[in-house]
C-alpha cells in the first residue's frame, strides 16, 4: 500500500510540476537556466521599442540579439537611454555578424531589417509605425519561420486578417502587442467570454472633442498645451501625436480589436461619448436599454472631456474597459453582493484598467508567442475597417499625407460597408494623388485617388478586399 501511495504521490508531483510550467515567468527562468534564452530581434527604436528595451534588459530568459533602425545611431541612443552599456552593443551589417554578437552576449546594431530577420531569432518585434514597412517585415519574418509581434497596429488594421492567415499556414504566431491598448482590450474580452458573460461593449479612453478631427501637425501641440521649447527638446513626432488627437489612432485600434474578437462596429463608427469609469455600465449599453450603443457586442471610445472642454470626473483617458451583461437574476444579485459598479438595473457591469504601459509590458507577447505558441490577440476575421475622410476640401493633384497629416483622418466603419463602397483605407492614404475633387468630411474611395507606387501593402490590401470580401461573406 505504501509503495502504491508513494508512486501515486510521485505521479501527482510530476503532473503539478509540468502544469506549473505554463507560467510565463517560470518558463523564462528555465530558458535562462538552460542557456537558451528567447532570442528577439527588434525593428524600430522609437518610443515603444525603447520601452521594450528598458525591460528586456532586466528580464531573465529574454535576449535582444539585434536592433534594426533606419538610423543606427538612433538604435544606439535608445539602448543607452534605457540603461544598456556601450560595450553591450556592436555594429552588425549581416545576419552572421548579428549571430556572433548574440553568442557573445552583445546586441547587434543594423540599418538592414532584412538582415536582422535572417539572424537566428525566435521572434521579430515590428515597431516601425509604418504600415508599408510593417507589412514587408511581417511577411519576411513569417517566411523565415519567425514569430511576429506586431506593434505597428496600422499594419494590423490594414492587413491583419491576411497576415494572420499567412502566419498560421507557416506554423508561426502573429500577435498583437501586449501593453498597447488593443491587446489589453482583447484580454478583457477573452476573460468575459471565458466566464460566460456577453460582452456588450469594449474600448478605451482618449482625449476628444469634435473639432480635433481637423487638427493638423501644425496645430496639434496647441491642443496638448505643449510649449515650443517642450516640443523642440522632447523631439515629439507631430504626425504621431496628431493621429491620437484627430481620432485616427482610436479608429485603427478599434478596428484591430474588432478583427480579433468579432465585435462589430456601430454603423456610425465611433461616437466618443464623455464617460467616467463610474458610468461606463450606464452609458455603454444598447439604446433600447437606455444607453448610447446601436447594438450589443460593439466598440466605443470614451472621451476624457465633456463637449464644452471641461474634464470628465473619473476619466479613462489612459485605460481600457469592457461592459458586460448578467445572464440571470442570480448573477445580477451577485454583481451587487460583490461590489460591482453597475447600471441602475444592476444587469450591466463594467471592468476596466485605468492605464497601459505600452512597451514596458511587451515582453508578455514575446514570451507568450515563443513559449506558449499563443498570441496576445490576433486578427481572426475581417469585421472592421478604417476609411480615410477629408479634413478639408481636397483639390485634384494634391498628395495625401496619410495618418496624422493635414489632409485626412480615419473613420471606423463595418468592413462590409467599406468594401461595398470601395473606401480608401487610411493605411494606404499616403503618397497617393487626388484625381477627383473631394469635399470636407467626405469619405475617399479608390476612385478618388491614384497610387504613385506599387507598394506591397497596396497590392496585398486589394487582394484581401477580394479574397476576404468573398470568403468571409463581407
């Protein structure tokens, strides 16, 4: 009897030990102890990439093998700024040199993303912010058998369903970037659905007023209250800041969430209602229930400002949320018993996270992709699109300047409507020439513009329009 009990106890102990290994931190520590860290290549050494570098340096089991940037000095500066020693880096023009640097425990610096992708890596982090570059790098990484963490949400909103399918066929992971708001929202949606709750709405907070749609890179910093000196010393990217302000980034992020979760955009896109955290459940429910939503199972971005410009109490400017519904009176009572903030009926509740740490949390995606083979959110279907909308009257011959520029902003819409009306995706609205007059607030179509180059993203998006418009019944 004793022998059988000991044998059973050993079996249980072994089972528990194996099950414990699904913990990402435990798995990373094992990789570190075995001398086989997760090998990462980073493309793009901007703010998001720099924040990842700051934490990757102190995360056991992660090794940054190489960093690629169009300017090698910027990559070096990012590493120095985030705590890396000068002697920890070395120029590396080829994949072979990057491999040598990695084996020596150093970071290879390069201006050639293709060479980085060819190095001995487990995962490529695409962090350029350019939909065209992001597309090319993702395709290259997938073709080389590397997992991809797509920080460039612009590329994901434009081509995520196609890139995800390519990765699946290649047997690698294509993942959203944890720490950025779309992946965090997808996590909340997954939590709710796994618990058996019906997700009513999901989204994030932002600073919004209707006039912000017409902001330009020249006016954007006035809205943020930055002085000329702050802008100069901070090295701020005016187009990037403007994309956040004019609503384009919000639309792009919600499209990515929709395509990952199946949540369907409202017919009018985003309404940006001013809502604080205590009123999420009251406002973000269907109109038929006294809320503001056209239907359940949708997306909305809430504003931290009332329409008169005054601050919303308890705003969610930096955070994410979901609202969900009690499926029974019993669960409704449980909401009340355990202190959930609900609407007046007690049937609708909200869960939110007040902030996000972007690149500081990116290691979650890197570890999950390599060690679990799981994305932290990935495009599954083509549900939502972001169309380019004119900020002002556009004349024949003008060149569009894309996301965050002075000519167009992005508007979220159902993919079915976008395809039916041949809308121009915001991700393709740069280096394109206007060939028909377009009035202010008018959505642009493919017929209104002429592409000046045969970019990879243009070719693939037109292919996706045809293939997924038919295959997915859009």
